[in-house]
């Protein structure tokens, strides 16, 4: 078994951006991400910390816009419009889910596609669906693709089973894998023969949100397993959707949790923000 | 073998719309489709004829806007904006592909989502991808779903193999089937084991654009085969992606070509146009 770690992928993405960031600096442009956080959810703050460090380590900027948990829709929309119009902002990340009083649907229409670096808006969803060269995918979905490419895992013609059909991972990663010429099966809670669909696949992308669900019977010796799960197990420890201990000795390659796909996402966020900074200075 | 004909599906859709159309008439609203045709392609004109008849037969209107084959982008965009703003127009259908001098991408952004009854624009693509209740799918993809529902074909948990990944059928029908709780595999020219993926499926949706490709080895006695192909065979006759003569005695249920899915599309166009007329009078 080979463990597919996220850090080398993240490092390679950042190394690739170095020259572009330097060049932008020469044009007095520092790629800048605006992070809009409503309230103080612990996982938002933790992700924010990681993103800020990633940007700082790569000579890029972040700006946190903190709104109170009881902010109203108008105020949130005003914030997004201001950031859309602010030429010093290259990317906008809005943490979700939003508190109940807020409508995500209206923000999806409002956010400027080129600044929508985590694909929350309709414009980038449509681009993703259409297989356009423009636009950005959700960072975690893109991180899966970056990881597969980094480790030279062949996708063309391969059978990939995606477990999960969410708008942030399952469906976008399916669209991207189809574009990469994989044969993609999307499974979910209603799938009758999930084990068969996984066992038949060359690659499994687990994004079900169920701790340690993918067990020994789902895999074979040639399986490549990408675990996008982020759960807490019975001992209170972070774990994925895959029973790592139970299958790691069976499969060919596997991403751990933590230290797998999750380690790549902030680099994708940086990559997307830099891409838009380059576009806006052209 | 049971032949799944399109006409009963189309008739049922229209019968269901009768009361709504009557009610709209009472409000002086006649659901109206604007058909924008660039040039005089034979298949556009043939589809136009079918759509006009369908609307007329159901007491609804069509308005054809004919543009010359060498029209420029500005003129086409002006036409779309006028139709967007015309409150007597409830739906807009623009024939594609467009001549080379025209950019479809700009129209995709311009067309008003609620009038985009064949899902050519970004807004409806995003809604489709997101699984939203709003918006319209491409008529042919929607026709597949209408046909499956009409014949009470169970989708929940079933394995559906879609052959083709186009923006008008393959990808949208996959998204709709996922929403219907089917387990969906999207296959295409790069798929390694297409026969296996089809033979394993409960339902096959063939939208490859290759005449009579799906032959006896792709199916089993329980297969349900939906043929979305529209090709011309060696004898110059219209045929589907399925070798009907070769498999019809093997499979459980199958749509013919012609008289199958294709017979349903103009009713979907009518359904979508009426839906927007209702929305706009509320």
C-alpha cells in the first residue's frame, strides 16, 4: 500500500505559483482573498487560520470580514457587492452553511464569477457543468483532481465510483472526472449495490460524510481510494469516510485523513485567487 | 418486449396542461414561445414545424424570429434582449449550433433564465446542476424523464448507464437521474468496458450519436433501453443509437426511433413555456 499524502501536492501547487506571484508583485499586485465569516463556528475559524497561513507563507494576502451571527440579508449582500467591486480583492470565500435567516440562493446569483474561488455561485456551477475552461470548481473537489494528477494516476477510461452527490464534492468531482475522460458512477444513500459499485471501480472517491463507511468488502488489491470525509470517530478523533486501518493493507493506494485531500484545499484556494489576480492585471 | 412509445407521453403532458392554458386565457394570457432561427437548416425548420403545430393544437402561440445565416453577434444579442424584455413572450428557443461568426457563450449569459425553456443559458445549467426546483432542463433530457415517469419505471436505487456526455442530453439527464435517486454511470467514447457498464445496468439511456451502436451484447432480458439517438442509417432512414431489430426481442422495454423520445420534446417545450406563463401572471 502506498499512502497518498496531501502535503507534497500542496507544496507542488505553491511552488508552481511562485513565479506568478513574484511577477504580480512587480506590478504592485498582491493576490488577496477576502474571507467572509458569519459568526464564530469553530471549523470556519480553523479553516480560516489554515488559509491565512497558506496565503502569508506564499506572500499573498487575506482580509477577513467578520459578520455577527445575526446579520441580516441586506448587510451580507452589501458586503458581497462591495467585495465584488473592490479591485484589490481577487477572491471571495464565504463560509457555509449560513445561519437560517440568510438566503444562500441570493448570494449565489450575486457573487462575481471570477472572484468566486470556491464555486458557490451559479456562474461557476454552470461553467463546471458545461466543462468550460473558465471558472473555478469547489476547492475540495479540485483538490481531489490535483492529488490524482500529482501522483500520475491514470483517469482516462478508468472506472471511478463517487460516493456522495453533494454540491461541494460529489457532483462537481463527478463532472471534473468526466471531463478527464473517466467513466464515472455517482452513488448515494439510495444506491442498491454500493459495495459492488465500489469493488468494480478502479478508483473510489468517498464523500459520503459517514465515518469509516468504506470497509474491506468495498475494495480489492488494485483499488485506489480517495477519502474526502471529515468526521469525528467514537474516540473523538478526526477520521474519514474510509476505515483506513481496515483496508490500508488490502488496497494499492489510499489517502489518509488527516494529511490527505484536506491538506490540499487551501493551496487550491491560493491557486484560484492567483489565477484571478493574473486575469485582472491583463 | 414492450415498446415505449412517445405519443402517449406527449398526449398526457398536453392533457395535464389543458386547465392551466384555459385559466391563463381567462387572464388574457396566451403562452407564447419565440423561436429564434438563424438561417434555414432543414432540421431546424422541421423541428420548428413540429413545435408550432404542438403549440397551435394546444391553443398556445409561437412567434418565429428568422435571422439571416450571416447575422452578426450584435443583431442576435439585440434580438435576445428584446425577447427577454417582451412580456408577451414566455419562452425563447434558439436553434443551435449557431453559425461560426456567432458566440454562443455570450448568449448563454444573456438569455433570461425564466424564459430559457430549453436550458441553453448558464442560469438554468447551474439550477440543473444544483438540483434546484427552479429552471428548465434541456427538452430532450426532460423528455427522457417524462417518459420514464409516464411508464412508471422505477428509478430509485436503480442502476442507469448513460452513454454520452453532451451538454444537451448526457450530462443533464445524468443530473436529473441522480436527483431521482438512481445510481448513474456516465459513459463515453473513452470508456473501457462500455458493454459491461450497459449489461450491468437496469436502464440504458443511449445518447452517443452513433447509429445502431447498442447491439445484442449490450443488453439482457431485464434491460430497459431509452434511445435518444437521431441518426440516418445506410439506407437513408432515420434511426437511433440502438440496433432496434437486433435487441428488441431480447430486452424488457425499449423506445423506438422514430416515435419514441423525440415525440415528447415539443410537449416539454410547451410545458415549460406554460409554466413560465403561469409564473409571470402570479
